[in-house]
């Protein structure tokens, strides 16, 4: 709620702070139990910073992150450690987060032992069960991370997160590095987990994947959410010019359903120096004079559907 995260920029011979990257600026959303919120936007929009700040891997500058009634950033270390297993992160490629000298079965079991969630004598059985739920057989238990393909490593990363029986998984571009057929397997696995009550904050630039997996969608541009709502609202009745431009680039099989292509000019400006007024005005095909100077507020255009744009006033 109202999450803000800026990263200081330092320069000059004295390394003084010269500015800040305004990675996340007043971001609010809700991830509901057993549902998936897709956070979409171009690279540099602040999606990853949101995910990491939610999990407490970055300290926030303002706002709050509430999980199951707790203000996560206000908890002391012991209380946070108790909650930690319920909040897990899955990366794009977990290879960098897996100890290359640890067999994957041991890597998955390590966290269970560290959090006192499983007695040592029952560990192997518990790890094998969670590996099986991710499509990894007993033969994979004793292998090392480098012996796995990209898709299998992603399953290992998910199994390691799942072993802790999380309530929320922050999945940051979890299928971007995978072949399309493997992507489908991992997405189906996520869908099964949702059925079991696991919630996802699903960070992706791939709108087709988000449309398939997520019931709720938030679109980010330069550190702010510009539109959010249900999948049907955001994909079916997009209102923000940026959302419309993003969606117009998705290939559609049905020629009658094809959207008019909106091509955005240029790259997003630097989050260290976002444009005044509406941050999207330098690229917006519908910008007016007002947009360059007046910051748009968030308008509620339907129940649960919010848009940050002057055109909605
Ligand atoms: Fe475009 Fe203006 Fe709306 Fe921003 S506020 S998205 S510049 S029309």
C-alpha cells in the first residue's frame, strides 16, 4: 500500500548522492489467496523492485506491505523469520541461487531443516514428495544443478520454494528463459498450485502468459501502476493508452479480434529523471498539453478497475 522505493545515485570524486532512481513510486495492489496477480510492463518499469520489496529483500522508503494481517517491514527479525517460509521467490533461472556443490535433493531439504519444518529422519521422503509434485523423479535427487536443463532447474527452484509450503510465491520472469513447451509445463504447475490455495505475484513482460495464468493484472510504467483490474477488464477493456499499446503488440489468432497496432515511439525515459506531469506523456499517442505538467490521479472506471490517466476524468 503506497509502496515507495528509490535507489540513491552517487557521483563525483566524493561519491556524494546526486539523485535517485525512482524505481517504485506509490504502488498499491492486493494479491488474493489462491489467485495470481500479474505485474506487467517493459524492463525498467520497477516490477522486479516491487517483488523484492514486498518480500523484504529491499527496504521500502514508504508505504506498507501487509501479509496475513502483519505489517512485514515492521516485524522484528524473529517474527519475520517465522513468516519467511510462507513467502518465497522464484527467479528467472535459479542456477545462480543453487549451491553448485550441493545435490539438489539436499538443496531442497536444507531450507526445511533450517526452518525446523521437518525432522531429519523424514527429510528425504518429504523432499521426494515435493520433487514429484514438480515432475522431478527420485533419479534427480542426487544430481547437481549443472546436470539439469533450464526447465528442470526451474522445477528445482519451484520445488525448493514449495517445500516450505508458502502462501505467496513471487515469481519473477519464471518462464522467460524456457522453451515454449517447457513454459507450458511450468505454467500448468503454477495453475495446479493456485488450486491448492497458493497465491502468486507473477512478474512478467509476457502478456500472453499473464493472460493465461493471472486473474488480476497490474500494468507498470516508470515505477507506477498505470492500470489495474481483473484480467477481463485489463485485457478486454483496456483504458490506459500504455496498456492499449502493450496489448496491441500481442499476436491474436482470430483476424476479427485483431486490435489496431499502436507503436510507441522511443524507449521509456530513465526512472532517475522521470518526465513531469504524466510519466507516459513523452510517448503517449493521446497526450494533451495538460499531460506534460499535471500529474494524473488514479480514477476508478469500474468496480476493481483503476486507471491513472487524465482521459478518465
Ligand atoms: Fe496519455 Fe495524458 Fe493519459 Fe498520460 S495522462 S496516459 S499522457 S493521455
